[in-house]
C-alpha cells in the first residue's frame, strides 16, 4: 500500500498543489466516501482541509475503484490530476 500512497502523493505534487499531502489520507478519504456505494460512476466532494475541497471522479466496481480525476480547489488555485493518464 505504501507504493500506492507514494504514487498518489507524487501525482498530486506534480500538479503543482503547494500544500503537504498524505497519500494515505487521500486513499482513506476515498474509501470512506465510497463505502456502501453501488457500482457506477460518482463525483464526490470532500472538504479535505478547512479551505480546500477535493473533487473525486470515481468509478466504483465490485471489489475496487478507479480514481480518474482529482481536482483540488484551494485558495492558492485549482489543481487537477488525471490518474488515468500515463
């Protein structure tokens, strides 16, 4: 899991997001958000910090999920990561 957390952190930092970020916190936030959801595509919002909103574009499948796009809206700007892009 540590490798997955690092990938999440690296992609977020590469987007220019200026704040400290924990891949584990992002992953766990997603898991909390999709708990109990049926298969399908979702746009989920999370107030990640007091002044930061994370917008997750997620596809939920039987035993997994795919985070397609993550948009982070902060006072410093809007930052976007396309996790499906190579």
